C-alpha cells in the first residue's frame, strides 16, 4: 500500500498542517473541503497510521503525525529540488559547481558569494576546496574542479583561460618581539638572510623548482597558511601574509610590518584570477559565481596603525 502514496497526498497533508484546518487547506489548494479530507484519509489508510486527531473543533496532529511530518516535508523538498535541477540541466545549467580557491584569497568574499549563490541557484550543488600555489590550479587541470581562483602561481598553463579578479595586499610581517621588528630603517636583503623565513609550500608539482618571494637561505616550509600564521605570531621567523588575515594582529601589536629595501612600504598587490580549462568554460552558475566575485573588493587599503597599550606583551599575550 505504501507504493501508492502520492506527492499530492503529501502536499495536502502539509497544507492541512500549515493552514491549521482542512477548510483552510481547501481554500489554499482551490479544492472542496471534502476532497482534502478524503485525500488525507486515503493517506492515513495507505500508511496504516492516523495523522490527525479529529475529536476537537480543529484537526490536531497525533504523535505519529508529528514524527512523520518532518519526513514528509523532507520528501517533498527533495522532489522539488529534483525538479529544479532537472529543469536547470535541460536549460544548460550545471548540476554542480566545483571551485578550488587559493588560500590567499579572502574566504569572507567566497562565503558572501556562496550565500547569494544558494538563493540564486538552489538546485546547483556547490563544492569548494582551498589549496595553495599550484594546488589551486591542479584540480582544474585534472578536471576535478570546473573553476579555480588562483594568484600565488604566476604562470598559467596554455590550456587554461582566465579572467582577472580583485588583487589582495600582501605584506612581510614578523612578531613584534622578533629582532627584525626593532630594526631601524629599511631592512637590507643581507640582514633578512640571517633570519629564518617562514614559507608556504606547494603540495602539487606545478611550482616544483621555483621559489616565490624567498629571500633567506634559512627557511621553514609549511603546507598550511593557518600554521604559517601561528608560527609568525610565535616569533619562529618572518614571512609574507595577506593583509586581510593579519590586519588585526598588526593593529593590536602582535605583528609588525617589515620595511624591506626594494619593496613598496604599503605592500605588494597579489593579482588574483579565475581560471578554467579552455575546452570547458563555466556554465551559467559558474559564470555568475565569477562575475559576483569580481564585484567584491578584496584589497584592504592602508596598513593599520598599531594600538599602543603602554605595556609590554608577554608571550602568552601574543
């Protein structure tokens, strides 16, 4: 008997619950009240469970009805999602958008676009990966992702097409109690070479044999930007970081910006790009995602001024 349960019966059940009575549901569904009542009775008979207590003036959900209501809502929602996806696929809309994002790119911008994406394309699944350097390019080359947001890797393979997004401000920083933080004037390269540089490393082979921004022969290499951030905060070396990640650390005196010879004092602008395989351009959802990212500012203007507390910081306060 369960195989005979119809979507119409489930939708009628939900309407009766949401509207508070069979008569109100009949008005919403443009049906006679007797039809609504009979539809729900047929559903109860087919599943072998009473959904409503009809002893009062208005029908009231039974304990079983309360439990099954959540399942019914889930079934109807999934069917609606199936219909939306099928309609989108028939119109050329991709069923899933997979995006790999360079770890340097502001995750707040991606999150904002993702929230809007859910409203714009409710039938399209979104899959997001975060990688560094060539790791943000490799999934697109391997066709595991349809779109990449890259910036750390300066060379884009010939089979890839790209569009520029907003750049991010990139600064060289060090813990405020590190010897380099108290250096007077611009720091020469030979002075930097005496101190350990914390370097973000690549988990792919695309940047093998290349060095990006490495100025010291003394390096510690980490495969995670979060770990690099914490190493810098704890005085284990100096290194480059996106301003949007270290802004508060600079403002509150946990990190200091290094003034290095031949580098602009306001930091470097790291250009970011959306990339995809030339043979597989983004569909409507991917195209929308890229265009929306273009509209969101990613570069923070100006280095924040440090707050002065008048007290020296211990290591536990950093």
